[in-house]
């Protein structure tokens, strides 16, 4: 294990600014110490995205809520000029639509019909969702109407209410044959997926699965008909070092990475004092980084992120 103090001391020693095993903060070192966090973050980013990856797991509970509308009807494209769905106990709603659509809800705990005009959506599908006023779980009817050609698809009236976000919007999940998850939201330090390392558990089996899709570099798409617990391994960006980072902070890096980081930091911080020595350190860093790329694909301590979705 290497602490932030270990890395700082090794860096100062390479710049001939530390003789012993203690860091002295005086006129000769204060500028170096002030510049170390930025230099360390640069070096860690290089190492964690091109050499020694930091690998972590996300635990994702993929349990789509029950849709009270039959699947075949809910997923099919539907003419939205005049269509209704009646269900028993509807608590929330989700849909995708195009055009100009008015939604009217009757029954439930509504004393009189509730009407909402959805924002116009032409040339693309937009999403709309929210909780319904039906705490008593009574029968409810949702009616879609439009004066113009319009369509709706992936319609869900769920048997569940969902909490609100900080802005007061209900966190109603999307509905469809496949469900998308933004891995950057589930793991703020997400860099990219670690190969095909996704494990699936449904109570009867635990195995690596390839039954998923990837959209761009951070959207994971899972089939709605395969509920269960997914463990998703990903490469993470390193934790940022700041001027407030404690000396006893243990960096999530292996020894072969720890010996390279002071080389990068000294190369950056020593340019103005002796560019020749700084260049030598940078060359040593690049040679070490290339060796890591050729011999290893991942590393680092693992941290656990649990998300109930």
C-alpha cells in the first residue's frame, strides 16, 4: 500500500528536495508541494486509462416494474388519435410518443377527469411519465387523443408508485423490450466497461452473460424479460487528489504503478529547474507505462457500488 505521503516524498527525493524519510515544508519545497496534486492527477489519469486500469463492480438490481397493460399491446405502435387503456390499480404511467397528444385520466382517486397536453414532439419519440392519483388502487382509465396523426409506443401503466427526484419529478422507469441504464449515473467515476465482464444472477443460476447491448461508451441495455441481479465490472477514473488530501490516504494503485507516478510528477514539476533531468524522468515514465500496457489489462482496489433500480 502506498500513501499520498509516500508518493510526495518519492517525488521530492527525485528532485533532490528531501534527504531523509520526512517531508519538510519550507521555502525550498512549498512550490513543489503546491503543484503535486495537479501533477499526480495527470499521471494517475494516464496510468488508469492507458495502462493499469482501476477495476470496480456495480451491483444493479434489474427488476422492471409490473406493467398492467399486456406486453404485446404496450410495445406495439398505436394510433394515438383515439385510444384508451383501462386497468385495475394503476399507480404510475410511462410512454413514448410523437405528435401532439392530450392525455385524460378518469377513475382512481380523481374527483373529475384529469387532462394534460403533452409537449409537441414531431419527427422523434419523446418520453413522458409520472405518478397517478390513485392511492386507493382503484380501476383507472387513460385516454389518448389527438387532432393530428400521432403515435404512442412502449406504454406502461405500472402497479407501483415511484419516488420523486430533487426537482419533484417522479422517477418512473422506462418501459420497453430492452431497458437502458446510464452507467455514468450509477458510477460517477465510470470510464468504460471492462470487456464482457457482466455476471447475471436470478436465484437459480449465476453466470457470465453476453445477453446485453452497449450504446456508445456508457449506456448498458438489458432485456426486460431477464430480471435479476447484475454485477457489472468497469474501469474507473482515479479519485482526484486535492490540496486537502490527507497524507495517510492510500492510493488505489499497485506497486508497479506507484513507482511510476513519482517519475511523472517529478518530470512535470522539475522542468524549470533542470529540463534535462525532467526529460529523463518523463522518458522513464513512458517506458514504464508501455511495459504496463503490454503486460496488464487491469488493476487496482475494488470498491462496491450498490444501486436499487
